[in-house]
C-alpha cells in the first residue's frame, strides 16, 4: 500500500523559530526548512527543491519534491492549481522568516 505523507502545510508553520513558505494562489504554503525554490510543472502540480532547478527533457530536473498537503477532509493530496503563466516562469524563491523574541525578520541565507 502506498502512503503519501504531507510535505507542506496550509495552516501554520511547524517551527516557531523559522518560517519557510511560498505564496501560491494567494495562500501561504508552509514548507520544510530545506525548501529554497518552488515551481509548477506543465500539469499544474507544485514542487519544491533545495537547489535552483534546471530544465531537463521539457520538465524541471528530477531533484525536486512534490508539495503534498492535508486537505480539510483529512486526505493528503498533491498541490495542484490551474497554470496561469507558462511553467518556465513559475520558479520562485521561498520566503524565509525568523521569529525570535516576538520580532519577525528575514532569515539570513546560508
């Protein structure tokens, strides 16, 4: 039996110290700390990666992880939206915010 585990959350950041997220279709999608880029493929599915993706065989490189979220019904599904721009233009950096001592500021890059 195939079990899909969520790789992202639509509700709230898991860690209070570091928030990593992307804004997709006007909603914050909280991602794991190693996510640096998000991108959409031709089918409308969203992925994240640690390194900047390149193009290979008319798709993003295979070093990517699908963004899967828990729905309101309690089912894990891949995040899919209707493509609004060509898939080559969807690659974007994630937003990284550090929250300490009640203050929020952009996280330093490593």
